[in-house]
C-alpha cells in the first residue's frame, strides 16, 4: 500500500511533466513523416477497414448483430464502437512496457521518478484515442445512431481503460527492464487477445460456461461498455454491477502489484543499462 501511495503521489506531482512529455513523444515519433501525427489516426482507420472487409463481407457475410435491446445492427457500427478500445489498450500497453528500458541512458542523467515514464507513453496514445472517439461518433451519427444520454458512460469507461492500462504497464515495464523477453511475450499474447475478446465476433453461440471463462478478460467489460454507450443500449456498469466490482478489484490488485514491483526494483534499473 505504501508503494501504491508513493506512485500515486508522483503522478499528481509530475502531471505537468507527463503532459509535456506525452506531446513531445507524439511529435518525435512522427517527426520524419510528411503527414506527421496524422499517421496516428490513419493507421487504425486502415486496420478497421481491413477487419470490416474480412469479417463483414467475407467470413460474416454481413450478418447483423443482435443487441440486448432486441434490435439488430450492421457489423460495421458494432465493430467500430468496440475496436477503438483495443487500439488504445494495445498500443498503450506495448509502448509502455518498453518505455523504461528503452530510455535508461536518458533516465540516468535526469532526476524525476521513473513511474511517470509508462504514464506519459499512455497519455500519448490517449490523445489519439480521443480523436478516434470523435471520428466514431461522427460515423455513427451518419449511420443513424444519434447522440444519446448513454454517451456519458464513455467517460467512465475511458477512465477505467486508462486505470487498468497503467496498472498493467507498471508490471510489464518493470519486468521488461529486468528480462527483455517479457516485452516480446507480451506482444504475442496481446495479439492473441484480439481474437479472445468480443471485438470481431460475438460469444452468443458459445456454451454459457465458456462465456463466463472468456469474461475473465477485462477487455470484455471495457469493449461492451463502450458499445453500450455508442449504440445507446444500457448503463452497462450498472446493469452488470458484479462485473464492475470484478473489474475494479482486478485493477486495484494489478496496481498494488505493479507499484510494489516498480518501487522495489527502480533503484536497480540503471544496473541493466
């Protein structure tokens, strides 16, 4: 608990630094591109188009998706309302996991807590995620899904996504600094999670006991929560309050473990230079 409080205090104290470094990270990552930071949006848009073509026209043959309200929606609005969570989570987790060991030389010459390093990498992806949310809203409105009161819960799920991503990043960035293979293993594992989450397909046809096992994945909660907001079906965090408790319990446990690992080993990070 002491480590967790230490990390939280560091995030609050150095928030201005996190914000500045995240903007610098976005600019430097796209400095040599003619389109600059526009590629941060172009890349996920291209991926959405590919998934839509493969699963919407090929494998799924435009099969409509049935919502909890009993209504059916086309595959594309169902896809885009959930996949933007994946883009944010995947890119943030991958970039944050290697954020410390890839900057050890720089960190050895600076004096600020290393716990802010994974955070500003996540913040860099956060700006992109906000733009993707705006694009998604515009597309859904054009497709006949008006802005509704359920949009308010997207703010909650955005905070929830940020919380579990940073909690996981504390663990992975620490372990990746000690054992570099952790980053490669994480990359391969997260790619698998794309197909184990309700992003490209629904789990309605699976046996009920298998559905419960799949719901252990916290991404399920986040993706379905975003969809409930964008498509205006329900207050997901209230309707599924047991799942909400499970999600936040898991997030707190991951944060406590990550904080403990980070504070314990960060004084030795330079030894791995």
